[in-house]
C-alpha cells in the first residue's frame, strides 16, 4: 500500500474527505519525525515504538573487492512493533517454512 492508497482508506474509514485525511496523515508523520529529531521516542501502546539509535563505527569487508572498509558511526531510525501488533499479525498471517508470509 502506498501513501495515496493509505489516504484513500483512511478517508473511507474515518468519514473524512481525502484532503482532510491527507492533512491528518501528514500531521501525524510530521509530529513523529520532529519528535525523533529531538531525540525522543514515540510510544503508541499496542502498536509500537519509534526511536533513534546510535550505531558505532565498524570495520566491514567489501564483498566485491574483499577489502576492509570503515563504516562511520551514525544514528538510524528504529521501529519496534508492540505485543498486540505482533500477536495480531501472527494470528492473521501464517508463516511458510522459508519465511514467506501466507494467508
């Protein structure tokens, strides 16, 4: 599902116009982003947690050249699903032996 399809479904589900649904979604995403940029977490009970994590600098091997390379330290966004979201997904989708989700 892309952003446009998400907005269409949000508008249908919440009895909003598409314009209102787009404004609502953009507002929520902007709020999550600005909170993360301040270094804070966003916890939505039952859904999950958005956070930022620092990764240390490390040495890796370039698979093409087989030479070592240095990867700089960086900060990355993180989403950790909540227990309720995980439970509902596991219940709704059966996982095939090779990790492919099936209904």
